[in-house]
C-alpha cells in the first residue's frame, strides 16, 4: 500500500474474482487504538478514510500513503457513528456519552464544530448521508428517523418506527430505505411525507435491523439483523435473492456487511468461530489442579499442570462431579514455553484439530485461561451469483468487526481493536504469476 510504483513496475489491473478474494490478506494494520473501532467511512472522491473509536477519537487517514493524518479527541461527547460529508475534511458524527444525543458537523481541518443537530432522545444507531445533496438521515433507539439538511439546525422531517431502525440513501439520493421489524420500507426522497411506496419483506426475520445498504449501482440492497442474517434483495422488485447466516450478535454490537464495488460479492463481519469459554478449576483425587470447559458438543476439555508438563484430557460431562474419567491423555508443551494450544473437539468418539491459538497463563486457582483463536470477529465473503461462501478469515476479536469496501478498489478495511487494510496477495494469483 505504501509508496508509489517504480519505473520498472507494471501497473496491475485486475477484475474482482473469487480467486482474488481468496488471496486477500492484511497489507497494513494500525494497532494504536485504545478501544474498539465503532464506525468508519470512505470519502467518495478522495483517498481519505475516517474512523470513530470507543477511545473517543476520530482519526483521518490517507489511504494512498497508508498514513494517519490527524487524530481528534471527543472526550466530552464521545463518538459512535461517523460519516463524511461531500467535503473530504468535514464529517458528521453521533455522540456516545449517554446524556447528549446530538449529531455534530465537525471540521477536521481546524477541529471546529460547524453545526449541532438536536432532535433524538436516545442513542443514534444509523446515519446515512445523501451523495448528491446536503441531506442526511439518522435513526435512533427512540424509534424515530429524522431527516436533516446540513445547512439547518432543525430536522426537516420525522418518521416514527416500531423498532430499532436502519437507514440508507441510494447512490443517486432519489430514494432512501428504512428497515425495522422484518421489512424494508422504501421512500421517495422528495415525497417521503406520503409514506413508503414499497414495503419489502425479508423472509420472516423480525429480529432487530442492524445495517441496510444499497449496492453502488442501486440494483441491490442488503440488510443485516441481530439474529446473524445478511439478506440480499433486488432493490426494485424486493425479491429476496439470498440469505447468509452467521452467529447472532449481542444487543450492544452491530453486524456489518458491505457490497464489493461492482456488487458481485458481499463481505460481512461475524462472530462465527469457536466460542471463548471461561475455565473452572477443580481438584482431582490425586490433588492436582486442573480445569474444565464444556465445548459445543458437550464434551469436556481438561487441562492439568503436572510438574513442567501441560496435560490435555477429555472426559464425559456426567463424570465431572465425581472425578475425571480419562479417555485420552497427552503431553503438549512445556509450561515454561506455552505459546500454543491445540483445541480438540470430541464428537462421535473421534478427535479433530480445529485450530491452533496462543494461550494465556495457566497457574494458580481461580484464574482464567483464554483461547485467543477461539474469540469472535471473523470475516466472511459470499458470491451473490452462486449464494456460496467463497472465503473466510478467522479473527481473535470478541465482536464482529466494522467492515467496508474501498470505493472502486480491490481493498476492504476492517475495524476492531485495530484498523486493518486487506489487499490481494499477487503471489497467490495464477493469472498474475503467468505475466511475470
């Protein structure tokens, strides 16, 4: 990402394919955040990216040079959602302090507030700016959707909803969508007072709406819900084209998803990986300290520290209170050099290695052993045409990451406790290797 091309380099022009998506990996990561990234947005015509984080910071990046240009703190109000206006150094963001739910128009150039937008009485959970005008819409847990003009302090319109709303303008700014309660309501931006001109159902999924988005060409739209579903619809007819399932999200998390630039693929954050479990230390009849955890198949994973060896055991859950029933025993690694632990899932009397991950300390009673590789925060990619998963990347994060495709680029960005830029690894692409 960083740096320009040398005279001897050829420019690479690639069309986004399944092979390219499968080759993608983190090319650059910023790990200096002190809280989770809650929102981010690409500017439509510049190379800028803005992020909002739970550490109460707003950061501006130049993507072309992979540099952070500016960090602005919002200690008084906090920051949750953030979006660019048409100007590359002006943003609108929502508060996260629990007592002031105003939206703010902020100049990143000189760190000055240009306008306050007051009207919501609970947390703002959706924010969408119109690409063609100065209008924007916001949805709140107070069950209202407000329509705004950046040039005026007061809202220009109000819609009442019956649930948590998700909102989005299409690319032309001609229509906007409001999703809640298992359906998507389509409004004409110029005649929204008349109510929705179409109501699209999403197949009986009535869980809270998280995110609604249009594809760049406006032909498709997607909706994510709390139950871990990503629905893709034809935005003209409302036909449900496909539903992709991941793990449900908690009430304080948001399931993010994003169309690729040409609308052929969908990527989403997820928590669809091995669950992280707390361990309870017990004492066996031999007086040795161990720990147990139930996996998803209701087997029990056991660890015991014996001298300098870390022992791995599996037992049936019905025998836990009585004593360990040893099915297998295995020395894995020296306790002085514990840097990996094989997580074994026992099912139908067979052993299967699922993943390998770093492990924290195993010493003393009343401690917790954490499997970093069994946390949440994976990323998945699906083909809209085939409806199949084409790639996945497991993560150690505890919540679904914020995720966005860069406009017109073979790059997407994820935000969690760090900001990661994902790009194709050309060395894995047969078509590119053939040119060399």
